[in-house]
C-alpha cells in the first residue's frame, strides 16, 4: 500500500476532522493495519487523537520499527572487545586504540530516490552524515552503493544521472569526500533503484555522545533548519510500502536538502561536544520530531513534554501531525542541562543556525505534546519504540529454488577469449566507474591514501600512524541464486578488499534491501541472508555494529533481487607508507594468483549473464579457512611491501581482474590458463598480485605460512593482454581494452 499525505490535504487536523473519512480509513492511509490500530487503542485505553495516530504511524512503520526483521536480526554477532557502541544507536562505534574511535553507519534512500532522484539521493547523504556526527564524530568519508535497471531505458538513465548528481552535489558542498562504492545494473532494479550510502567519522573517546535524553529537568533544544511540509511521510512511510506507477507523484513526501545548512550544523554540533554543552543528541531523520523525542526518552527511561508552538517553521499553519511527522532536513535535537541553554544558543548564533527550546525531560514515562495551548498527544514514550509490533512472518523456500539451482546453462562452449573479455569490459556493472567518482571530490581533508577505482579505500588519521580501510560490497544476482551463500561471499569479499590495503578487518555494518516481507519467499531470502552474513562474520571474528533494513522494494508486484550490502571497516596500525594500488604494476614484474587455479564454477557469473543472458545454477559456497588464508596473505604481502598492486577476483573473473590491472597501470601482461572457465569463474577467496621476481622466495614462504595456495601465472610487460594455453595464444590490444573499459558508461549516457 502506498501512502500519500500531501500538505494540501486536511487528513489530519487539530480537531480530528478527517474530511469525511472515518478513523478506520485514516489509519490505513497512514500505513497502520487494523490490528495495529486496535493495539494503539489498548495502549492508550481510548481512541487515539490525530497527532497520536500520526506518531504511531511513523514510529511503527517498517522503516523505523523493523517490525518484520527484528526477530531475525538478533542472530547477528554484535560483540567484540573493540566494540564501543553496537546496534541500537545512531551509528556503531569501534575502538581504534590510543583514544581514537570510529563511528560509521549505512542507510538506504531507495524509494525517495525513485520519486525524486536528485533530492532523494542528496538527503540520503545528509541523513547518514547526521547519524555519524550525532555520535560526536567528524564525518571524513562517504561511500555509495547504487543499483539501477539497464541503461538502454531512458527512465533508468534519468534515475542514474540524478542520483549521482544528488550524491555529488550534497557531499561536495557539505565538504565530505565520497571515496568509493559500487554500481550495478540489473533488470529487477528498473522500477526500484537502490541508493545506499555509508558514512565514516572519527572522534576521540571523550567526545562520544549518545542519543539519550538524560535526567528529568534537562531541556530539549531543536537546532538547525526550520520545519516545513517537505518530507511529511517521507522515509518512514515511502520506505514502508510497495511501489506502483502512481508513486512518481509523491514528491511532497521527499525531503529537500540544503548542504550548506548541514555544514553549519556539523560545525555547531562539534563545538557543542567540544565544550561539553550537551547530554545527548538525536538527529531528526525518519519520523522527525516523533522519533527525536521518543527514542532518547525511551533509552533514558524518562518522560518528555514538547511544545510545538516553539518549533521554528518555514510554513504557516502547520498542524500538530504535520509538525510531528515532518522529515525536513538538517535538524538535530539536543538535550541540555538548564544552566547551559544560553551557551548552546550562543554557539548556534555563532554558526548562524536557528535554535529553540521545544521541551523538557520529565519524571515518569509519558510523552506529552502541546500545540496552541492544548494537549494533542499524551502517550507512553516507550510505546512508540519498545511496544512497536514485532512480526514473525511466514517464510518458506521458494518453490522455484530447486529449479533455479538445476537450471545451469549446459550448452556453453569455449568462447573466443579476446572478444569475450572486451564484451565483459563493456558491461556497465564491470566497466570503469570513473564517470561516477570523478563527479565526487574524493580528496577533501587530504586523508585519502587509496581512493576510488581500487578494491578498498584507505584513509589516514592525521597526526597518527593509523589508517582506516573500508570496502562496501554487494551482489544481488548471487544472493538471488542462493541468499545464504551469496551473503557470506559478500562479507568475505569485503574483508579481502580491506586486507589488500594492509588493514585487518574489524567490524561490519549492513544494509539489507529486500522485496515485500508479506511474501514467504522474501522472508526466507531475508532469513537466509542473515544467516550467511552471521556465519561469515563469526568465521572472521568480526562483529556487526549497526545496519538498516529496507523492505517493500517491489514495483507492481515485482521484487528486486535480495540485495544485502555490507560496509566492512578495517584498521591498519601503522598504515603502509606505500599502499598498493591498481596502477602500480610495472614491466618485468611477476603475476601471481593467490587461491585455487582450477576454479570452474560459472553460476551467477557476469560471463554467464553478459554472454549468454542466463542466470541460474547454485554458486559455490564460501570456505572460511580459505578466506582467512587469503586475508592473512594479503596483509602480509602489504606489510612487507612485497607487492605494489593487489586485486581481488570477482565480477568478470580472473580475465577481468588481470585486465583491470593492465588498464590502470598502462602496461600489458601475459599469463597462462589451463581451462577457459578458469578465466571467467568468480569463485571466492582469490586475488591476483604483481611482485618483483627477486621476492619469489619470500612470497612462497608467506604462502606456506598462511596456508594459501600460490601460483605464478605470468608476467607484466608489452602492449597487449595476452592469454596462453599450450600453443594457443589470444591477445587483446591494451589500447582497445582501455578505450572499451573507460567509455562503456559515458557512451550509454551521451
């Protein structure tokens, strides 16, 4: 059901007039079921007022309450000695040592980005920034994980261009670099693009701030932009319903961002933290004031009073429900001791942001809201969070799953190697993403050691020998074929990408994008995905410290592929002084493969999809022992500076991995293979690297010590990518490969 609460409608007024509609119709329009409505009546012991109904509708939405996923999310491993803040806060926080902490989170803005791609993506960036600096951290980097339908469709080109522009426009203007990410294109995302954004911030331990209201007597202060009607029923409701063709008319529900206001808000909040002027802070994202009041009060076990007449607004005659539901951007709620209110106002004035006292923390557990001198809401604060519905929805393996696994394409024959490689390099999901990341200013702050275009990214912490590595990864096609195996492989891939920067994996955040949870097959996919992520994290000994669930990613009944995205953070201490990059291969170097040389599985591979237009079979399962061996070897190679260039074998297989090194470094390569399938299999836990021949002995020693399979498969040099098998030789001119790879996206968008 799609919900539209446009500002011109008088669906929710102070008097409770519903314009001829009864309460039953109204609660359904707000996304509440009949059973949920009756539960509200039981909690209150009466019929809810319009403002109360509005608050429950947003706080009990799928987006805010996780009502279909909470029964499964408890499976995640969340504890480790270095975890400072785990799931349940605005962002996860881990200890980096020597008093340094890292805060990070990933969030989706899928439905708003379909409705209005520029603002949907831009405000997704704004929201994830606030999640991080709410914790007391300065945001230092962003990553985007975006997926769209094929670019031969004009609507998909419009959505793709708009989303990229929105991320660039907001991130560049607010002054936080976007340093990496991933793009992919599949038919299932045509009606429902995915826009996931991750943010990382750093802070000192004594700067950590939590989202708590603190003790009775504290004052609630609203900071930042004025409240308007944009974003009413935005993330909380748009993201909690299925889509149809009418969804493009929901623009009033999409927030409008102002990155310059956000920049001022960041600096003001960081100064408030530095001066120890706040007890707790909560950003106003999904569910707006309703969430900013209820969650901190529930965490602290206190009550709260709000006076909506003191909220600074930019539109006249806003009703109480509108004020409580608005998701206008660039706003924060700070909880302050009364003696420090004037100091907070002074900081706000310095940074030219609006600030007003809108409430106070009280004894007891009631959340009382007044508007125009009348009580418009009086409810138990915890009922908006702790008593939200929790559904153990039916789940079952799809009837078509076994058929899908057995549906291997059995008529594949040895292809022409050169033309096949060029075809893969021309695929937008594999080709150079430079058209995207060149729109982002990835060198802001000058912290970026390894930036876009590499497997993982590395960012230094100035004044220290520490660096933080991040990789964000996803693969909807693999998870469609086997959600448990696919999800586990994503975690292992991200961990290997981080290791190839010289860092050790430390923690994960996830963004779980799925179809309609009311379908048993979708919930089965979700459960299996949670299991796969959990098993991989347990094998690696790393916790999950936060995440986001996005359901109802379906349009006209068509679900997207199950698409979990993980953001994996690692720590290098000290960081490598000459970190590997893809552009550092040089003529005369050896080419090595770490991992099995005999990989032949093509299920879910780009080769099978691009060359044969087929998706079927069951992908090979991950192997925790092989994964740990590959990670240990990668870290060792980097720490001893034995390889200037490492690259994982993933989309497109070995042939594409080697070609990408050659293209980035501007030098050819020659290597041997035994079976054509070895070139295009995407089996996990493998990477290629180059090294000086003088290091062969030490490399082999490290391989044995890490129990990793190592094979020298070729050498760097020449002006072509040359494949040899016995007496057969296939070659692709390096210039042709480079042009194909770099022009694939621009030529489709011109």
